[in-house]
C-alpha cells in the first residue's frame, strides 16, 4: 500500500490519481480540503496536533509520499512557530515511526534549499537556504538522510499544471490575460518551471526502479518570469503590453526570493530515462483544457 501525506494538495492529488489509475492501493491524508476518493481512501491528519493512529494502523505500507506542509514561503516566516511544528517537528515525529520498518519515505523538497545565486544547482551543491521555508526543508532532509537507508528526496523547482482551476504559474497568468488584467513580471528572476505530470512520472520511475538518494528535478528551459509570461501571451494571442516588466526589487516580499530557481536534472534523467515535457507542449495542453472549460 502507498500513502500520500497531503493528498488534497496540488502535487499530492496528482500522485494519488496517477497511482489509482495504475490500479494501486493508495491512501492519503487531508487537512482542510477534501478530495475525490476521500470517502474510500482519505485519512484526516492535522500536523499541528497530530494523531497518527490511523496511519500506523495501515497494513502492508511500502512507501510514504510526503507532499504536505505550509508551502507559502512568506507564511513560513510570518507564522514561524506554527509552520515549524507542521513542516519539521511533527513531520519528523511521523517519520520516526518508520525508521525500524522497510517503508521508504519519498520527500518532496525544493530548490529553495539552495542559495539561489546561480543556475543549475546539482545534488552535490551545499544547501544554503536564505529563507525559513528552505531551512525547514533542509532540516527534514537531514533527518531522513541520517536516519533512513532507503529514501528518495526530490528537490523541485516551480511546479505548474495545465488546468484552469489549478491556478499555477501559466494558468493563473492566462486567467489574468483573459480578464485583460496587467501582469507584473520580473525580468531578473530566472525560473525553470516543471510540469506536474513530469514530477509524477519521475517519482514513479524512481520508486519502481528502486533509485534512492537525493535528486534534483526542474524544467530544462530556463528564462526570466517576464520572458515566460511574454511567451504565454504570444502563444495565446493576448496583448503583450498587458505584461509589465518589473525587477525583483519592485516586489515587497517578506522573505528573499532566489534570482535563480533552476536545477540540473541530469541525475534523475540518467536514472529513469524520463523525457521532460516542453513548455510549448504544455501551452497546447492548457489551450485544450481552457477550451473545454477546465
Ligand atoms: N508546488 C510547487 O511549486 C513546489 C515546488 C517545490 C517543492 N514543493 C514541495 O512539494 C510539496 C507539495 O507541494 P504542493 O504545491 O502540492 O502543496 P500544496 O498544494 O500547498 O498542498 C499542501 C498539502 O499539505 C496539507 N497540509 C497543510 N497544512 C497541514 C496540516 N496542518 N496538517 C496536515 N496537512 C496539512 C494540505 O492539506 P489541505 O489542503 O487539506 O489543508 C495539502 O494537502 C510540498 O512539500 C512543497 O514544499 C512544491
């Protein structure tokens, strides 16, 4: 049996549906939102004040996918104590139960563990997170690498979807363009966004191929946020003057944002042979979904 912690979240839900479509036995935890399949496979879990009894009672558990947490970078800083409790203290308490077992933890981490000052971080670059969010992720990573023999830590760059309702990078920009709203887009923040189904396929290939360790996964196209928003507007024939060129310093973030959010994915590609989807192909998928209204 597989267990997804945070099945009601963006990536966790995609993983759950993917494994379900392969006919696997999957359960998942949710907190404030429900999900399709919850009546059969859902387990309520509040990591601020957790009761792990339903999880520990699961039979034949082989893998746990950690896809949960306070994922908003600024919220981790503003509510440092409560986010730390969810993202670190109680995540580690949950993990602790599985050290003496053969259960393999698959932990979704982030490129925010790095300093953000260069392109194409590799797994051997030393983490140096400038944000509370990144520090919390590193703390759990360190716990896993020192306590478990078999694990997967997958450090992800910005993950996006292709559905109108997901409100991720491109779909939320497109929504704004459709409403003729201005998009403020930084021309000095470099990103390499990765399609969520590439993440799901990579996770599946790593697990089925028994590839353990730390892996980076980001999109293979790196450009500034401004350039990507221009590409999107051009593809969908929207007025590109709706996109206002900005600098990182024009945004009032609470926590510093990396200038480079890009990862070298060579290790995961070599291990799994996975082919990443191009941004252009995802635009085509978005076009189809928006036409169908989802
Ligand atoms: N999305 C990205 O671009 C990205 C990039 C790099 C790394 N990651 C990592 O990938 C993982 C998944 O990201 P995501 O974007 O899918 O996250 P998300 O959509 O924000 O989902 C977060 C999940 O955590 C659950 N959760 C929140 N507070 C909780 C609590 N107190 N107790 C128990 N569960 C709680 C949520 O449950 P409810 O919704 O039911 O409240 C939800 O299922 C995260 O660990 C994130 O750090 C994501």
